[in-house]
C-alpha cells in the first residue's frame, strides 16, 4: 500500500527543511569565525586575564552573533558575541574600524549577566 501523494511531498519537504536547519547554523558559525573583526575581538579578549577569570575556563563563543558592517572609508563593524564560561555567561560588545586595510578595535566590553557587570577589555593589560 502506497502513502498518499500529499504525505510523500510533505515528508520530502520536512526532510529538506530539517537538513537545512541542521546544516545552515554550522556553516554560518564557521563563516563568522573568519570575519576579521570577529577574529580580532575573540583573540584580544582571550589575551585578557579578566575575560577567562570572570567567565570561568573554558570559554566558548555562541553559535550566533548579532552585528553589522558598514562599508566605506573607513569601514566599521559593530558586533555582539555571546560567550559562555564554566561559571557565567555574557556578551562581548565590539566596535571596530578599518583603517589603512587593517581592523582596529575601538570598543571591547565584556557584559556579564548575573550579576550585571561590564568590563572594558581594551583598558586591561594583556596576559
């Protein structure tokens, strides 16, 4: 006995949607990690002792981040990157500017949730 035609189409659509939902987030995540302001922000934060001390080791970045880039001269980027440590979660608030072909951070703030606290990671000394 064969399934009705509409059920067959529905199951194919459901399979396609599921595959898309499973494959798109990792592709987006790995593409984001190649975005220069994102990489610079994460590298700079990891060099700051407070970043790991406040969140708890190990620290990981979330799969999705919020942000925008404005092309032009100079180009700018604003990002909000979720981060999670063993004891706390928070966000990295990032502003960057591209001058002479190189990105430079103008803001790198760790915003902690519970208790609410913000730490300027650019003012801190690196490890």
